[in-house]
C-alpha cells in the first residue's frame, strides 16, 4: 500500500513539473500616452480598441474600405490561416484528456422456414447433425463496450508546453490577420486622399456642380440632344450657302468630310480620356467637358462665316 502511494505521489510530482521556460513580456519602447500630457477624461477609449470607422467618419471612404476588405485575397488567406491554426490548437489541446472509445455491435441471423442451425457436429465416426424442421427462426446478438483507448501522462509538462505553443501560434495568426487588415485600410485611405487632393488641384475641379445636374435637367437635355441629332442634313444644306454656286459641290463635299473626320476623331479622343483617368465618374465628366469645349470652339468660326450664295 505504501509503495503504491509513493508511486502515485511521484507521478503526480512529475506531471506538476514543467520544462517550459517562463516568458516575461518586455515593456514596449513607446510612451503609454500620445503626448506627455494627461489623457483627457472625455476620450477614455484606447486607440487599440477603436474601430476603423471611428478614425474615418467619411461615408465615401468607409464604402471604399468595405469594398477592399470584402474583396482582398490576402486578407481572405490570413482569415483562413487563423481558422486553420485555431483547429490545430483544439487538436493539440485534446491530448490533455484521455481518449474514450465506444463500440456497439448487433448481429442478426435469420433462417428460413424449416431450417434451424445444425445440432451436433462431426465426430470420429463421421456422424453429422441434421436440421430440425421448424417454423423459421431469427437469432440476434448484441454487444456494447466503452473504455479508454489511450492516455499519455504529462510528464514534465510536455503536452502542456505543446498546447501553449499551439495557442501562441493561434494568437500570432490572429495578429497577422489584423496587421494585414490595417495595412489594407492604410493603403486604401492613402490612395483615396491622394486622389482627392489631385482632383482638387485639377483645372476642372470647380466644374463638378454644373457637370452633375439634377435628374429632370439631365433627362431634358438628353431628349433635346436626341431631337437635334439629325443635324447632318441641315449642315449640308447650310454648307451650300457658305460657298458660291460654282463651288457648291466642293463645299458640300468639304462639309461631309469634316463630319466624317469628327466622327472618327471624337471617339478616339474620348476613349483616350477615359483610359487616362480611369473608367469612373470623373473620367466621363472630363469627356463631356471636352465635347463642350470642342462645340464652343467650332461655333466661333461658324458664327462668323457669312452666307454667300452669289456667283
């Protein structure tokens, strides 16, 4: 009895020991507050506990950040790594507990009518048991068992050390995901504010008000443009009055060539503008501003051209 008690005490002492070194986290080489002054009582929330929406209250910027967080592949990979390390930690933690297995067995033997299991057996004289005619029989056999299949005594804290290692890896993967998210937010904000500043410095920065008319005015202008789009025939007819009668054919041909040249150059020019500024709302504003400028430039010489139909 004393020997068993001594062995149990020794095993308990060995399992209580650990070879894992004790880690003391060093102090961060940064001040605890943002400035040397005392923290204001109106803002007691630490910066580490604030969400990114608290830093960027602008709705448009928040929308850009949400799109980036939802579609960035690096952030998705980091989140999946967190789930994988969490699963590995749970698997490692299960080694602290014994493995319990439960088994169940049901065996059914059904014999047709007139046949039962053979009685007797083969002896030295070669006699064989014969079947007894009955009304059929079903034999059922049940077996169940529960027991410990394996359990490792945690000597010198080996399993606990592995458990702590898996847990630290899980925390590390979570911090990596958080760092990836913060880096992505910083990149989106940096690019967004840089674009905002560049647009503010643009010569057309003040045209946003008149390039964004209300819906009713935009629809009215669109209907008017469709109504006046059949201007080719009118321009050809007007072109005959710009030249003498003896040059009427050449004048009409010149007007037609100018129209064809405009239909070729304008799509290429607008496509270059969209490609240069990106296929967004700002690029199309520049496109319509260019078309308006071209219209004004063309109207200046046209308005000064007198009608001359005399020969």
